[in-house]
């Protein structure tokens, strides 16, 4: 599994627009074969940083998703929404290997 981790710099006066943008992409990623883990909006602390994570089974699956985006009208509408609202100023994208399982207490070495 590969997880895409996004860090956004957003306009702090347009958090509601960024939230709407996030909701659009949650549905799109899920419809296109990924698993979206959600968006994190500013709450306390920095008022201009947001995060999102979503996963695909393989990097090849992620690349297939990325290749489908330009021909997907809903994806293009989501990009246009962000552009027209100006809610996103910058973003950084990283790819990570998630670890979801802990060590079983019986197998733990103390």
C-alpha cells in the first residue's frame, strides 16, 4: 500500500472553501479506487495549514488514478473550484508506506 500525504498552505480566510474542496476529493478518490483518509483543517495553532491523506494498493494504482484525472470532468471541476476560490496557496505531496498494525503483546520483547 502507498499513502499520499498532502500538506496544504491555504488562505486562512477561505477555510470553508478548502473544506468544500476536500469533500469533493474525498468522493473522487474513493470513486476512483483509492481510500481517502480525510482532510485535517486548521483548528488551533497555525490557521493556514491543512492536511490530507489517501491510499492506493500500489504505486501503479495511484499512477493510474493520476492518469485518469485529466479526462474526468468532476476532477477538473474540483481543480477549477480551488483555482476560482483561491483557497489553496501551495501544496506539498509525499508518498509513504503506512503501518497500521501494532506489535502483539505476546510477541513483544521487553
